[in-house]
């Protein structure tokens, strides 16, 4: 006998939509990271990638995505997560080891009291990021050598790259950004930034979806009015007023025309002479031309996306 008073349970449409959006976000991040790896040949067959894990949303996201790509990539590579415990007061030492054991990735925790050094050397109220970064780099390079890592992966994203470019432009008087791939300061390692194409807002949302155990930085992260924060606020305001501007700026970093800048070390201005022939890259700086993104090669197969 059919119970006509029974309540029919319908799927929660809101939950379904959320699951769909979360899946779409994950696929987009995997696609963008895979594309960056392919464009700059960041990871090669047989690599041992040392993923630098700070406990922030960016490095968590990078590790998570690289682990997913490792299982479907066209090359074989290993991952080892490395965290530098800088002995900041109140740092929860068990959070990262517990998480890394849970996800099943090999890891190494390097304990070095750089916190005391930075606090001693930098006057109160001054920016600590520069000295802290130099100390961290030196330690991570040594650890990479000891672990036999062939690549050092850092969690800088698209917004970091744009902010660095503006910092150099406004405060250092140079056109210089944050390259997705470079050799280390000591020339012994290759440093890669697999998140180069990823927006920070996507990483923030992904961190919420994956529920990463975020560890806040209480050293430089507690200082207000840093120049990088000013650049971040500027970019956010521009994007709010003019949607698509930040993407245009990022695309510009991949479409450099030395003949239309002013660095005589990159272009032989002294030898420029009239040839009587039309130049494809001539004086068209103010022409109304469409911006065409650079062509890229995907690292993932279509079925992976």
C-alpha cells in the first residue's frame, strides 16, 4: 500500500550548484597550473619537486594541485613538501605535519630560528619582509641540495607577479616582475612558480572549499601599510572600476616589445636607420590595435580538464 502522505525528498539544488561550482574551480586551477608548467617547461620527467609550504592558502593550494596533476601528467615526477619553522612565538608546530601525513605526501620540517634574527636586526615598525625572505631563501636552497630536489616550487600567484611589477616600476625605477621560472641566487637550483596564471581570489575560495588548516604569519603579516599591500589595493580598485584591466596588465608582461621601450641594452637603438621598407613592428604605439593573448600549449590532455 502506497503512503500518499510520505514526503518526497528532492535533491538540494543549492548544494548541487555549490558542488558544481567547486568542481569547476578545481578544474580551472588544474588547467591553469598545467598550462603554466607547459609554457615554461617547469617540471620535467624525473624531477623531484620541493614544494615550499608556509601554511598559507597559496602554498596549500599549490601542493594540492600539484599532487592532483602528478597522477595525470605526461611526465613522471616526485613531490616533497618542505616547511621552514622559523620559531615564531605561538607557531602551531603540529598542524603541518598532521596535515601532510593525512594527505600522504613525503615532507621535511626545517627548524631555524630566523624570527629572533629578524626581530634583532630590523628596527621596530620597519618592514621585515626583505631580511626574512633572504634568510628563508638561503635555508631553502641548502635544504633542496640536501634532499636532492631538482626544482623548488614557490606559491606566488598572478597577483603577486603584478604587485611585484608595480613595486619595481614605482619604487625601484625598473621594469621587472617575478618570473615563473628562474635560477636560484646561488645558481645551483631552478625555482618555479606553478601558480603564475592563478588569481588570488580563486586560491582563497579553493582554500575554503578544501578546508586547509591555515596558519597565519605573525611576523611580517602583522605589519600594516606595506608597499605590497598598497599595490594590492590599487589593483583591486582598478579591477573594480575597470573589469579586465588586471588581465590586460598580466598579458602585457607576455607581450614585451623592446624596440618600443628605452633600454639600449636590449635593443640596438644606436644602429637604427631608415631602410625605405615598411616595418611590421614600426611606430604604431598609438594605433588602436586589439590585444591578443599569447598562444600557449596545454600540459594537460583534454580529457583531464
